[in-house]
């Protein structure tokens, strides 16, 4: 009897904490967190983005935006010092020397704009259909992009997925996703220099198709 009372008390105390943590991740005060990492204003609270088309502010989630996929590659870690100069480059990226050891230099944020549309099918007649994430390039054609860059890989909620090109842009399909909150990182490589770039989309909800 005492054990049952103890369990009920623990559940009652823990559950509100979980709800609060989830709500705090989606909002910064009265402002929503941005779905991307780009910003055009900075203050004591951090980075912000103002959308002129929507006439609205959103708060950049610096913690998630700093979680960039980097190394280890072939046993080598990422450089701790982000100002280290490039000493060598190959298809794995750019390399520097730190403490007399090779290290992989972290990617830079990609400045090429792209839009994201994500959806999943709830048709009971096709239960095996997963989710589709489709990225449309803006101000650059697919052909010009593919001449200059490779899409190395993508991460969805910490899991690696393989993107591909189609007439719309960059896409990937997956059966492992969250219906309301997905964090995506795309990793690109510039073919000429081997420099790597990342593009993040945060807190992405999926539309429903049937």
C-alpha cells in the first residue's frame, strides 16, 4: 500500500515538468522559435529573425543551431578552435591541425535559400507510406546547384537519411519521423574546394495528405 502511494506521488510531480519543458522548447516568451538558423538581428537574448513578408519575429534556437554534424571521420575529431586555418581538403571536408593532430573543420552555415514542405499520408489503405521532406531551391536552378555542390547527407532528429534530387529539388523519404516536431540538418559539399556547409530546419510539423 505504501509503495502504491509513493508511485502516484512521483508521477504527479514529474508529469507537469515534462509538459513545461515541451512548451518551453517551442516558444521563447511570446515568440516562436525559428524553423531555420539564419538571423538578421541580435540582442542580449541572442539571435532573431524578422520576416518582412509575414511581419513577424522568431527567436533562433542557438542550442540546436550549434549542434552541427561534424566528425569523427576516419578516427579524427572536429577542431575545437573554429578559427583554425584550412591546411588540406578532400571529399570528407576541410582539415586543420590542432595540438599537432589533424582535425576536421566544422561546416559553415549555407546562405542559399530553400523552402521546405513536409507531409505524410494517413490513408488506411496505404499504411506503409512514410513521410516526405521536400526542399525547393530558391534563386538557383537545380542544374546550377548540382554543378557546384554535392548533397552529402541529411540528419533527421539525429538519424542519418539519404537525400536525392528530383525535378522539384532535394528530397528524402523516411518511416522514422515525428508528426509535429522534426529537426533537420542538410550537409552540402562545394565540389571545387571541398568546403562543407550545413542548412538547418527546426521544429518542422508535417501536413497530412490522403
